[in-house]
C-alpha cells in the first residue's frame, strides 16, 4: 500500500480540482446545465482514483485505478474545452487549467508505466520461481 499524500501527482490532481471549482462560476448552470457539476466530479475523480489505487495491495490494481484517473483527466480536458467554446470559461482561465491538466497527464502516464513495469517484473519472477520448483522436483537419472 502506498500513501497518496506522498505522491506529487496526487497533490497536483487536488490542486487542479480546487482550481476548477474556483474557476467555474455558478452562473454556468444557465448556459450549460450540469457542465459545472460534471467537470468538478471528473476532476475530483482523478484525485479519488489515485487515492483508491494507493490503497490497493497489488501493483496491478494500482495500475487499474491509474487508468481510471487518466480517463477522468481526459474527461476534464474535454469539458474544459466545451466550457471555453460556450463562453463559460474565458481564454486565460482555460489556458491555465489546460496547462495544469497537461502537466498532470505528463506525470500520471510515467507513474502508470512504472507501476506496470513492476507488475511485469512480479509476473516474471513468479514464472521463474515455478520453473525452478518444478525442476527441483524431478528425479535425476543415474548415469
């Protein structure tokens, strides 16, 4: 198990979610019903999935939840673009949030690759361990 508070990527995800909450005015509901709630939920989901993955016992499960985080981050980027297009977010706010989302993505993907590599190493070690055990059980022929 990992501690999400020790991961820089978790802090960046939390920061992005907080900035999105502050950037989206409540008046956005009149122009795009549900968009504000949807983008906030997706942003919170990035942080939540990193946390949940950290609480799992295996690297494979951690990778699974990082996949969810990456998917939620893609959803956030899409919703930010929609908000900009309909005028809910001004260009500077959109650009700032998008830069932060890109930075977060650039950190999430290598973290996922690293955890996936650890899964592959564990699987290879298990395979080698079984092969060694099987080989040691065989009877040797006398010459």
